[in-house]
C-alpha cells in the first residue's frame, strides 16, 4: 500500500456529567471482577465494584445524566469504599459490619462532581465527594444495566479479555456481564465484610434488629 494515511478520529461528541453539586440516586452496583491496577509502579489484580448514579442533570437529548465511581471491593476502615459509604450515610462503617451492596440501589445522595482529564487528554466526570441526600431522587428508568454489561462484553472481546482500572467518571468501559444485582464476594484475607447475593430483608428493616439501617439513605 502506497501513501497510506490514517486519521485519529475523536471518540464523538460525548459530554461528561456537568460539574457542581448534584442530588442523585444510585441505579446500579456492578461486580467488575479482578481488575489490573497500577499503584506507584506496582501492578496487581484487585477485585473491584462500580457504583453508578443518575442525577437530575439532563443531556442534550433530555435524558438524565449518569456518572460512576469504581472501588476496590473492601470495607477495610482505610478503604475508599468504606470512606465513601460512611460519608454517604453520615455515619462510619464500623468494624465487623456487613453491607449488602444491593441496598445502595435506589438510595439517594448528594454528589460533588468535577471535570478531570485522563492520560489521553479526554475530559471525564469525577465524583469528588458524597454526602447524605438533601432530597429524594427517583430513578428515571432509562438506565439499562443489561445493555451496559453487553457493551462491556463487546469491549472486553476487543481487548483480549484484559481490563484496566480507572478512578471514576464516565470514560471507563461498562462493567462485567453479570446480573444487575451482582456484587463481589469478599476476599477472605481482606476482612472486607461485604455481603453477596440478593437482599432478603424488606426495605426499611434491619437484618440484625438494631438501628443500623438508615431509612433516609437506604442502608
């Protein structure tokens, strides 16, 4: 082939979630499985989860905006997930406590979102902070977890099965093709205390009969 010229095309007119303080609701918790992470030059495989939120902000075509953040699947006191959930509900995750991640779905919150750039120079939405809800936000019903998982399956096939970890936003591929209620099984050595499987306790009720459940937040 002579005079072959290739052009690097932009990924489209995608716009990240608007910056600012936004009332939102959790619409999905996904098990990403083992993901390769790189921290200070040290690579390792870490079990991760991805929490997706829908806010009241609207896209150009009038649909509700979504934004997500990924975490290591651990409730260790120093873990990012433990800190995030503690700030979300306004009280700390205590040692020995177990949280069924499905309870996050449908729970309202307040998100602080900023715009950051990835290594490729693309702008994405970063969830910088979370706090208890100032209002109840109802999911619009337009988010499709099955479609998200299908997109991930297609992306993973193109990548040869590998997956890299991003901090958060909307630039990460959709998660692993599992059921919408899928959550990771806790690592025995981590002591993370995350419950897996479908929730069997009615909303608003405590599995242990104590006051751990916060009806305002949902978990």
